[in-house]
C-alpha cells in the first residue's frame, strides 16, 4: 500500500487558494481542486495576512516558515541587517554571528550559541544568502524600483480584490531645506544629514493620500522648533499638522501619533483602508488599529519609489515657487528674507493642496512599478521636469551676482536628506521586547508549555493563566475567583462586570483558538469544522 505524498505549497500557491476562497468558491470545491485537507485549508485562510505580506516582499516561492529556537535574537539580527543594508555596509556570516552574540547577551539569553548550524538555519528561515557579491545581495533583499517586477505587482493586484481602489493609501516622507536660498544651493546640495545636521534649516514632511488622488490627508511637518514658542501661529494652521523633536526627524512616537489620528478619522467616517508604508525604523512597533491595515514593503534608503519621487518633486516645485515669490519681494524691498517654521508649514500645506487628483493618479500609473489594476487606463505618465524658473527675471533678482543654478537643481537640493535615524543595538532590543509584550508571547514557551493549562479531558486543572492575568491587570473588573469547591455545596460563580464585546474581539478570540488547536498535533479535524461554523455565526451578527 503506497503512502499518499503530502503537498507542500509555496506562499504564491497559498495566495491562489486565498483568492479562490475570497472569490466565493465553496470550501469543498477549493479543497478538492488543490488537494487540501480541512485543517490545512483553515490554516491557510487564517494566515492570510501573513501570506500576502510574504508575497509583497518577494517571498512568493518560499514554502516553509521554519520555526526559530531564539526568535527574539533573530528579530534583532534581522532589524540590524536591514539597517546595514540601508547604510550600504557589508554583511557577512562571521559578522552576523558576532552580532547575534551581542543581542543574546543584551536579551539575557545564556544558552544561545551562534554556531554555523544556527547561521545556516537562520539564512534558510529568512531566505538569506551571502555567498554572492554584496551588490547582488542588496538588490535581491531590498529590491529597487525595477526589481519590484511582475510578481510584486501581481501580489499587489490580488490585494486590490479586497478593497476599493479609493481605499488604498500610500505614505511618502521627504526632507526639506526650507531656509535654503537659491544662491545657497551648492552649499546644501548632497547633504544627507544622517547625524541630524542642519536641524534649524531643515524639516521633514509626510504626505499621504489615496492612489486615485481623490483624498489627500492633511500634511504632517516635523521640525526642531517647539510648538509652544509659536502657539498662536500653529493654532491658526489649516489642513496641516506640526510636531517637533530635537533632530527634525519623523520618529516612531510621532508616526504612531499621526497613525492613530488617521485611524480615528477613518473610524468616524466608517471607512476601512489599506496603508502602504516603506520599511523604516519609524514604522515599527505600530499601535493597534481598527480601520487601517498597514502593509510594509521593502525599499532601499535613498531610493524612493518612482510614483513617490514624482509626487515629491511636484510638491517641492510648488513649495519652491512660493519661496521664490517671497525672496523676490524681499530683494525688491532690500530686506533679508526670514522664513519661519509656521510660514513654512503654511506654504507646504498650500503646495500639497495645489496638486490635483489627476496628477496623483498619473503618478501611480507607472507600468512595472505598481499594479495595472489601479485604474482602467494603463497610459504611461512621464514626469514633466520644470527646468526653468517660474519667471526668468526672478532668477537674476534672487541670485544677484552669484552662480545661477537652474530651477530643477533648486527643487532637488534636498532629495537625499534623511527623514529618520537608525536604531542602536539597545533600541533594537527595546523594540523587540516591547513587541513581545504587545503580542503577549513568551518566546521561551513552547507548544508543550502552552498546552499544560488544559487536561486531555478538556477540563481546566486549575485557574487558567488568562484569568490570573486578567485578575492582576484589572482587579476592578474581575472579582476574586474561588477555586475551593469542597468548602461549599453552592455552585461557584465568578462575578465580573458586564462589558460589551465587539464582533472584532470575538473573531480575534476564534483566531486564537485556531492557533491553540493548530499547535496540538492530536486535534481532530472536527474541531476545525466547529470553529469554522462558529466563525460564520459571528460574521452573520450585524452588531
């Protein structure tokens, strides 16, 4: 009797299964078409978000997500590798092992061994390979604009099936030398400010809108000036937000605050959106969001996506045009131009508002960079580069007798300015530890420890860990749980305040049950059928 060969699906194959399920095909038909048992089908559907994220990152051919014995160490090392790539620094096996030892010591892990076996497993788990030239490795790990290719666009097109195109938003961040005079272009050009230089002459701008251009969110500007120094001026701003920190960068806290405000806006308007952000130290450790689904894609530091680069240049052309008008007026009146932060935020907001929806839509119609399904037309848009000053006479007024650069140089003077900083080793460890606290995961607990709370008969041995944790965190919500039944013949009742349970919380609880039984190899298929029916019942509830 021959044994039936078990299938091993790649992430791309799993995406096809998800697409068939989302298209409305009956469950039994999908399982029969792909040769799936019920448990595997439910597991793939449950891991939908993770599978889509893997495909968007170019890992569609990956077949197995191999488990790690020290996940916190590997998370730290992966973030460290990302930053090395961003800084164009070499990455070798011996360096990775040495850095892993440093992270294990900072995490307080004493039994970790950075052996060749661990390194080989680490590279296989995360699809890394360092036996080729560093240039090729950088291009593979952090794909350039041309490297996004058809596979990435195909996965992104599959994502479009889940929501309307108007609900897909994209974030772009750029540095801005707001105090740069035209004759100072050659002093500022080429500056990257990775060490937060020129903080007084620089701001960071965040632009966000949907890819069809029908909805542009208020601009976010981050500068060094404290808002308390110009309270009235900042309160008078419209369609703009201002935040400050010592290096004029977008930090994790600033991005989280902005993200929560956008989520609140979408919740008030009853909208569910998808938000595309690039991999950045400021875009990690995201808060819990109810109306925003954040998708992070890889991007090299300093190499902005083509649609974003064109959008940035349009914004900066509008911004620089307003500055030229101010400089001309100051020169004619023989006064020195002084540009304040509130005025900068004001004209930056005007520059963003001036860009119309058709212009934004054309930016995102670039073939081979984004999905063709963004709009009905696949017409290619070529960036119109303004090589002339708004008024040629103004060029001579503002530059006087100094070198006369063209307007395109003035627009691009701050193209390479850093918008955020790199994380130190201690900050990486802090980020990973905080991430564990949010997910409620103890990396030292294996499947056996997680199942110890329940006996094979299905009854609780003692008070569950969940109740104990809830009792410690919310003593006013959960009353004391009585475990001694022999002292009284009366039924034991756990008294707690009634609270409203949302549908999202109920679905999240079912998801946790899926994960719980999935770790137990002895779980019967009937259990997954019951959970699937329970999920359908919860989905059918209107409120």
